[in-house]
C-alpha cells in the first residue's frame, strides 16, 4: 500500500481512562471551577475523556503545595542518594505500566503504539534512572581566592519549577523536564498540553506510588492562556522550563519579566536543514531525509524540513525520495505496519494543509502528497515540494507536519549560507562520506545539534536545545540539571596565610 490510509484489520487495545483530575498535593482533585475539557482521539476526532480544567486558582493551589514542599518538606533536604532511590522506583513502576502508558499517548496524540512501547515510555524510565544516578553527584567547587579569603560554592535547587510542555511527545517532554528537576531537589507544577494530558496524570499517580512526597510533583491540566499563563506569571514560581512554539515562548518570557523575573529556559521551534553532498550513499541519504521530516508525522521540533541536495546527486535523489514517500504507510497508529499516524488535532491538520496550499500558490512544485487521506481523522499524505525558494513561507515557517522542501545547491559555501538562512537553530543533518566536509559544516551551522550521517541522534546523555530563536538552555545530559540549580558562593576570611 502506498502512502494511503491502511484499511486492514488489526487490534486496538482496550483501555479504561483512570486519571482525569488535577493532581495537587498528592491528591487527584476537581478544578475549583468544576469545569472540564475534552481530549480527543485524532484517529476519529471523537472524545476520549473529560479532563478537569485547571485555571489560575488551581495553579495557585499547586504552587502553594510545591512551595510548602520546597520550603519545609523532605525532598530538597534528603540526600541525593535517597532521591535517586525513589526516582529508580518511579522508573520501575513506569516499566510495569508500559502498555497502558503507550496506549494513552497513541490515543491522545496519534503517536505510533509500537514506538511508544519501544522508545517513548521506556525512555521516560531511562531518563529517571540517568538523573537518579546523578542526584548524589551534584557538587560545588572549592575556591582558593586571594590571600584574605577562601571559599566554596554550593549547588542548591532553584525552588519551585513550572514545566509547560507540548503535545507532540507527551511522555518524552514530561521526562525531559521532570527528571533533572527531581534530581536537583526541586518541587514542581507540570502543565501538560491540552491536546495530550492523559499520560502526565498517569505519571503523577505512579510518582506518588513510588514515594515522591506530596506537593513535590503536581500536574495541572488546562489551557495555555489560562493555566499556562498563570504559571509563567506566578510570583512564587522560581523557574519556568518551556517547550513549545516561539510565539508562546515569547509570551512566557514576557510574563516572567513582568512578574518576579523568574529564570526561564525555552526549547522552541525549528526549521532544520539536512545537507546531502554528492558523495553520499543515495539510498541512505533518501531514507534519512524522509525519516527526518515524516517521522512522528513531522510533529517534532527538530524535524529536518529543508533538504538541500548537491546538484550532482539532485535528480536521482528527488526521484528516489518520491518513490520512498509513496511507500510510507499512513494509517491507524495502533497498526504495526503503519509509519505515520494522524496529526494531533483538527487545528494542526488544517494548519498543515493551509501551508501546503500556500506552497502551491507561491510556485513550489508539489511532487507527491499534499492531500488529507482517509474519510475520518486527521491524516495527511507525506508531501514533497521542489523548486522551493528560501523566501517562501514553506521554507521559513515551522509547518509541524509531513511536508518536505527540497532545494538544490552547488558548493559547500552556498550550502552553509543557505542552511543558516533561518531564524531558527535547533538541529541540522549532514550526509557525506568526507570527514572534512562533515567537520567543517558542523562548525559552521548555527544549531544546537548536528547529526552526521544520521538524524534524530537523541540520547539522555546528549544535551539538546537551540541557538537563535529556537531558544536557550539545554534539556538532557548533565547540563539539564544545571537549569534547576542555583550556585551559592560561601566565603570565609583567612588570616595570616602566606599563600
Ligand atoms: P504548539 O504550537 O506546539 O501547540 P504551543 O506553544 O502553543 O505549542 O503550546 C505549548 C504549551 O504551551 C502547551 O502546554 C500550551 O498549553 C502552553 N501555552 C499556550 N499558550 C500559553 C501562554 N500564553 N502561556 C503559557 N503557556 C501557554
């Protein structure tokens, strides 16, 4: 079957949605207003569950609980080893519930069930264990200073953290934020995206079962301009860690500046280039480029959405990329034969289709795809445009859908200049057998992650984050813990020392 919706039989696992309320101070509670919102299945557009809709008052309660847990509770005061042990238990519980969590992320976000089981959910356990192991290795420095003083630094948890996360990787985004903050000894309020709140609420339940004290991890589901904005403008939140669009990142920063000048880190959008040189292995390059944009239906901030191909290999590349895209199976994310599920919701689906129409109107050539597929749900065909110019909207904006823009280049200098011609700087791919070209281009691209002869080279010990308008601060790796720590200098005088 080509890039069609798959119509064959397969089994969709049954699930009862257990957690739909806000999780505040260790309890599942209704919103103060009593309001709920619907979370929908992107395969059909039907309602999966009604979720308690948190707003400012609920955020206040959650921050109060987190403040109390930080100022007077055990979590920041216990040894890193003890925190690590509890985080390890949390990880074990996640592993015991992989199937259920994987179903939730597929239902809520249209993500492939097999990949959730293989990568996203086990990845969350992996992140917890990585940072659990780091929790008792957070050290300051000793400072010799000048002759009158000596000193040392203490690394202390930054306090109450607000994590505002998106819907494209509900579990992975939860783990990117929560795990290092827990290791650092912070307390927190997580606001999952309104499109995909189910797994975060489930994680809250497992955190309690693992022994994370009440008030340390609170989850307030709700909408951005209400619950999200209440976090970023809260006077008692010490830090906001945000992943989402550049537009909202700007609002978060403004709110932080206008309230208590809380520390902010932002992981925003991207328009990442993949540069394919003439000497590349054609099959490998095409496979890499197609996965770079079609993986997770293009709903990934690091997607390789601008593909630059050197002129000698260009025609062969285009032909093969189209053949390859036509073999990419779009369909139900529970079907193990499927490569691409539905876009997360109606709004995103319509937004992507609008960009495709715009690309056609601007004069780019549509080689394949470009249409919705199936008679229900939010499925879009893998789409490839050629004759794309850098000033076209489809080459500038983050589409967040399965839409590739293909462009031809002649020289390495030209490739570098055009790849950097974007307001974003999240990631880049380089495909070549020439080590010197790979190294030279790596240094010249202004982006936080460079993947040579691979794409999406993610791992928990490899920092991830942006240059330019892709944001600042790094998730993953030991760098991520630093976001949740303060450095305190402690100085004593030293009398009569000749040294
Ligand atoms: P996307 O474009 O991927 O949907 P958004 O930036 O809109 O990303 O959303 C990412 C997260 O930011 C979500 O949890 C959303 O609810 C939240 N959000 C949206 N608007 C605001 C806002 N004004 N203040 C704080 N958070 C917001």
